[in-house]
């Protein structure tokens, strides 16, 4: 049992007062042997056992009454997992709130989402525990926000659901910075999350540094995890993978490709009604599938022949998570997929030019401009979707130009040059903290040891098939120095494909070239072609007058608060438009915002992996459910007060003198 006023428990020894008083009273009387009394004592010997038991019961009830009073004044709590009986009053309470799309899930029979349940539980719990200050850090803004009291959490817009993913390591880092900058005293950090693996990113290298940083603080820091890890068995989600307009004999039509996934697969066939809406005009289609995934390709939806640009929505029936039942899309004539190929030797980049110049669809237009580093001043960067760079890394003004290209959403893949030196050839250049070092020629060609098939460049195809990355043979590779995230790793641990962290756009490094002496990338061209076409599509998505973006992707970009909502939930505020699913207009641009792809992954972090993330820290976890309405902690002082009253009533009853029987015979 835990208590809110632990110092009051120091008075528990006072419960021994009745015993002490009894012993003192025993010593006040001296025993004097008197012959006449010996006969009376012998007559009363049979009743002595009951009298002694009665005295001990009276004494025990008096002690119990005092214990009940002292414990009631200390304000005991019903939940002992909090461990709040030591350490004194809390100086700062930091609330880390997971507002990701999956936290909108509702359980059968529950009228509230996981997020709302977490907010209500935190408000009621923290209201009891008390603190000098309460700080809210939500998963979208990651900016500390001081609350007047825990009840303000119930009204804060920073506690509303969004369609974006969460970055739990980023949340903890924001908490760490707040503790460091404000030099807080005893600190409690509460984390409310559904433990989705994509949000916790357990393989992220930041965890080790975070753990070490919290351990270095001199003050007490305690972590509490409020977990909502249960999944909804009936939950399904829909995602539009392509929306392409084309002309027909009757006018025009829109070809829609989409995927439907279930959180838990089933061998029983199910029928799912789909609703298609294009700017108010709706139609329906019922699909049947088994398992956990169904793909619908190029479903035709009639369009007006004059409608070149527009928006639409695909929706599923209501289920456990309403946030993934809708998918928005926009359509317009596709922009030109322009690639800039930077290579000092054009003949060495023939395979790259072919992979970027051949579109996967006849309706797309692609182009490749091959330039040397001395011709970059003439490049139209605003029209480019992708840059393939097989030359020494950019430096100086060229590096600044490339950074601006990436910041506006452009994509770039760096391949190692023959001489990894800077443009001047005198020293190794660095871009975003990454540097090519030296070429390595192994004694035998290397295979790919592992690669990420769940997302990014080497992700599985739409039907779930893996790319033949394992068939690649690497004969020579260049060492890469930096903190890029490996997407494919060679046997021995060296990265083959890696992605540099960026706020927008994409920066990738491939540690070999397409030359036959270096690798089989050109010989087994499937992997190379898919990689280039994927980044080319991502780069082209930021061109033209329509955009398909993931919720949160444009966080921090100026102008999102000036968007106008065209379609989508009406309860979100304008500053959250970049985090909420829907269609938004900004001048001549039309944005379709949807939840990130990784939010469709229902897997949660394993218990042992979670324990490892908080190894060495003062960490406690409680599993809650959205359908559970009981508070995490409850004051039970009334129960102890009742115990005290019953003890005193019992003691009073035992102290009532025994009524003597009336003497026999007639009354005078």
C-alpha cells in the first residue's frame, strides 16, 4: 500500500500507548496475601479465563483504533505499484503523451479511445499525487507546455488525437532537455502510449545515450509507463497507393489502387464494403478477402472529361480505430520526373541513366540530364525530382544548394567516386556529417547479410514479395563514415545502403557503384531500378500542384497553419492541419494528408525489449484498457476510518459491565 503523507506513518508507534498505559496501571497495585480472600479467589477461578480474554480484546481494539486513525490521516492509496511512500513531495511532473493515429483505437464496449482514457486516467491520478508543477510534452510539437493543474490536461488541444506517428525517443529527449535546462528537483515522468514498435523505434541508437543521460542526473527521476498495448481484433485500415487519371472514349476515369489490411489475419473470408467519394460524388464496391491483406488495383471511377485536378476519399465501415478507416488522395496530370545525374565520367553512370530514364508506366514522363560538377550552376533545381551523385561529395556553395534541394523535399542518392576526395581532390569532403573514406577490395565477393524489407528503398513489393537484395554480389565497396541508418548491410557489418537523418526529403548513400568490377547492381538490375524509381516517385510528389504527404511530414514548415480545409475531420484546429488526415488547399496547391505507412503496423514492443530500454532507471509500468473506468489510484482513508470506528465501538461494547442477575426469592 502507498500513502500520500508518508511522514504521518512515523506516528504509528503511538498505537502502543494502550499497552504502555495498561502495563503502568499493572505496576500501581501491590499484591498482599490475605487469608480470607483465598476462598473468594478459589471461587472465581473458573471465570478468570474469560475475564483475561476480554481484557486482551479491549486492549487490541484500542491499539487497532489508533492504527486506523493514523493510517487514515496519512491518506493511503489503493494501488501499491506507484511506490510513492518515499521521497517526499514531487517537484516536477512531466507528461509524455503519445498522440499517434493508433491511439485513437477503441475497444469493444468502450466509448472512448486509448488516448482519451490515458488523458482521463492521468488527470485523476496526478490530481491525487500533487506536484509543484505539471509539464505536458506531446508527441507532435514536442514543446514543453506548463499546465495550471492536471485537470487542464482534459481541455488541452495538445492532448487531442492526430493522424501522425510518434517519436518516443524524441519525447524522452525533450523531457531530458527540460530537466537539464530547468534544474528540476524530484521528477516524475509519465509516459502514455500503446507501445507500437514503429513509435518506440527500439533499434534507434538514441536510447543508449538517453539512458546514460538520465542516470547522470543527481536528482531522483522516476518513470511511469501507462500502457495501452491491446489491439482490436476487428480493426481494418485502408490506404490509397495510386490515383491516376486517364482519358477514355466516354470522357475520363480515375484508376485507384489501394490496400486493405487487418490487424489480425483470419482464414475466414470477409466482405468489406468500400465507399469511394470524389468531390462529393460517391459510389460503393464490396470486396472479399481472407488473411490480413487485400490489394485492389486500378479500380475505375468515372470522371468528368473536363476535370483535370481534384480530390477524393476511400472509406471503410466504422470499426475499432476510426482514424485508419479513411484514406484521402488528390490527382492531377503527373509532373515530369526529372533526374539530375552528376558524374564526372558519364560512361560510368550508364546503368543509372537507364534506371532513372525508363518510367514504370507509359503515362509518366521521365528525363535525365547528365552533368559534371563544373556544370551545376546551369541546373534547374526547382524542376528536379531526383539527383544521382557519383562524384566527390559536394562542398561550399554547391553543398548549400543541395541542402536547399533536399529541404524542399528533393531526393538524392550518393554513389562513391573513384577518388573519394573533395572537389579539389585534397581532402575528404563531408555532407550532412557523412564522409566517403577508402575503397575496400575483399578477397572474395560479398553478399548482403540483411536489409530492411518493411519500409524505405528496399521494402517489399505491394503484394508482399521481397526484392532480390540477397542475390547481389559486392566485389568492391567504399567505407562510409557518419550516423546514417543502415538499410542494407554487407556480411561483416559494413553498410551497403544507408539513409541520412533529414527533416524533409531523402539523402541516401550506396557504398558501391554499378560498374561490373564493383557490384552486380547493373547485372541484376531489379534492385537498382526499384530503388531509383521509388526515390524518383517521392521526389516527383513534391512537384506539380498536388501533394501526397504523411501527417507530420511538414512539421515546422511555415504556412501549414494558413491552409484551408477542403475535406476531413472538422474538430481539428488550423495549427494541427499538418498532423490531421484530410485534404487542404494552399493557394494553387492541393494537399492530401494521411497517416504514415508505418502506423499500419500493429506490432508492439516486446516486454523484454522494453525492460532493456529502461535498464538501470527507476521504471514502473501499469497496463490499462480504454474500457476500464476505474481510477489508477484511489484514496482508501475512509476504509481505515471505518476500521477505527468499528474498533472503538467494539471496545466500548466490551467495557460495558456485566449485568448481575436478580437474587432469587420474593422481593420485600
